[in-house]
C-alpha cells in the first residue's frame, strides 16, 4: 500500500469516525452498547469488538499504523457508509440502529 493510499484511508476513517476515543470508550461501557450487534458464540458483538479496536487506532500515531490497522479502518468506513444508507425514519436517538453505529465510532446525531 502506498503512502497516498494510507493517507486517503486515514482521511476517510476520520470522516466516518466522528466520536473521540474518550467518547467511544465511555459508550462501549454502557449496557446499550453491549446489547446490540451480531454476537459470535454469545460473547462480544462484532461491533463492540470493533469499537475497542477503533479506540486503539485513535490513540496510535499515524507512523505506527500497520497493514492490519488500515484493513480495519477500511472495514469501519464500509460499515458506517452502509448503515447510514439504512437510516430508519423518525427519531433515531434511542434506536438499535444508532447504538450499532456508535459501536463503530459514528454517532449519527453529531
């Protein structure tokens, strides 16, 4: 991957993830966060696990990012874009749709 590709991914990730590391970490500790998403084997949901990885990514210096980090950033970008396109009608403040997006670092109310 070229430096230009890495910069493009990082920029798009920065647009998709609109929560700070602190906001996301606090969110992940809530019951609402833990209650949404697909769970593999009854444990932690995919989105919740992703949120923990996003917190780590937000704390990393760009020079320390790995190929795996950029791959996860692309996964986050794709998830956020797909789910934003599925926005339900009406007030979304207390919806599973919003909570799921927040696990991936995006609060649609921001």
